[in-house]
């Protein structure tokens, strides 16, 4: 099943469809999760299949929602963070990661009136009981920091990354925890090889392959200039690899996904709202694809009309421009031929179905986040 969170600037919705029917809008089931102004959200699933959503329910509150029935119904919100001085601060963005058993990791950044409602501080919190209660661990970085994200690697280590606005010499940072967020390493620059790696380009893309290697993709402007490039890193042996150049692109909302254990998919939006995509192989073992369950077996059988619990506002049809380029290469390996990087994917029927699904998810998430950037407060 494919799960999406999206908003129409008035409410937050969850939509789900069977992968074999995702191209048909009539086979998506949509439920309202929360009604409120411009909700920003992130979603993850735990080992039991429960869905967890971290939502900015208003400009000053972040809350956790949970669904145990595939998104048909959602719990009441449980407060994760709240701002006591709304005239001075607001919540700008939220991110969520799930670790076993029952541990959820959350990060969010605050904007400040003092900074013109731009980046101000990064925060981290966690739940050890599946989201029923939350503890605020710490303010990670301040002032003038933001755009934070969180991920868990194959050994259970928790990783926090964050950044600064364009023009700052120390633009990308990282810290990690070996004890599920109880304590953290001292923050270190994520790209020390560059004199400057700054700019708010819509966050980071994380993906975990079958070998437990964590990959991170982002883009930045070196030295505060107008031009930017996209890079990715691999976390191995307690440290990041050297950055690998992906493309000379001001890549907003860079995202990564893994299929079949070691197929890496990179997607990002360019300045002209064009969509860019790359694919390659990691050095993890391939995972054989099992049979794809039918729509009937997953409760998403064909219907004559869409099942909509909460009717969203009508939106225009999306037909993004997809520009295939050269493949991602692992650190230290020569670049792969750039003739047709999509050919290996399209030759596999399962992956051919996954590629448009991944891109669909990316488009919805990217456009949702792009809309939410105005205004910051």
C-alpha cells in the first residue's frame, strides 16, 4: 500500500491506495486527520504496521497522531511540543522517525520574530511508549538554526541533521546518539570539505539499505552563491563517507528511497518546479521481491467511485516534468554510463510500478512543503 499525507492549507489528509491501482485516482481512500491552518506533517510506520504522524497543528503546537487500521481512523492528538511565547516564536517544521520497540524520535525547528520569522532553534523529543507520552529532551542548536531532520540507522543509532540559511559558513550540522536519544555526540559539520555549505533547500533525504547503511542526500550553495549542487553521503563504521556529487542543481526537497534492499532512488525538485530523478545500486544485498498482494487482500479492492471520508478542496492535475540523468554511484566507484538510468528499473515489472509511485509521493510531499513555506509564521 502507498500512504500519503497532504494538506489543502485548511486541513491535513491521509490517502492510501494499493500499489497496483495508484495510477487511478478513484482507488485512493482519503481521510481527514486534522483540521487547522496550514498543517505541516511527517509520517512513519512502526514494525506492527501502525501509522504515526507528527503534525504542526497550529503555529505554536506540534502533536502526535496514530492510526492502527491503515489510516481509516486516527487518534486524538497528543501534544509533543508547545511554544509559551507565541509573539516571539513559532514552529516552522516537524520530522519523525520510528525505532523498535515503540520508540519514536521527533525533531522540529522554531522560527523567531527577532530573525524575521526565519530559522532560530532546533529541538528534539522522544516517546518510549509508542507515542502515548512524550519527553522534551533538549534544544539542540540556537540561534539561527533550522530545517532539522531525524533518522535511525541499521544499528539503532539516531541521527539528527540541521542547517542554517544561505550565506552562513557553517550551514550543515550532524549529531548522533547510541542510546536512543538519551545522550548525543558533540555536533560536527556535515560537509567539512567545503568552505561553506548553506541554504534552506527543503530539508534532507534519508534511506536505509538492506545492509543497514544509512544514506543522506541534500543540496546546498557553497560560499553563499546563487548556484547550488546536490550531494549524498553514506554512514558506515561510525562516520560519514566523503560526499558524492549528484548533480549541479538547486535541488529543493531532496528525497531518497530504497527498493529491493539495494536500489537507491533519488528525486528532487528544481527551481522551475521540474522534477529530477536518479537511480543506482548500493553495496547491500538484494532482497528478493515477494508476491505483491492483491487489492482485495489488502482491503483496497476496486471501487466504482473513490471512498472519501473528508472531501478536500479541488486541486489541479499534476503533470511534472521528469528529467532522467546519470546514476548515483557509491563512494569511490566510477560513474555509471548515463545512457538510460531508468532502463534497469523499467525492465523489472515490480520496479516499473514502484517508480511512478515513488515520484507521486515525492510530488505530493514537495508541493505540500513548498506551499507551507509561505509564510514562515
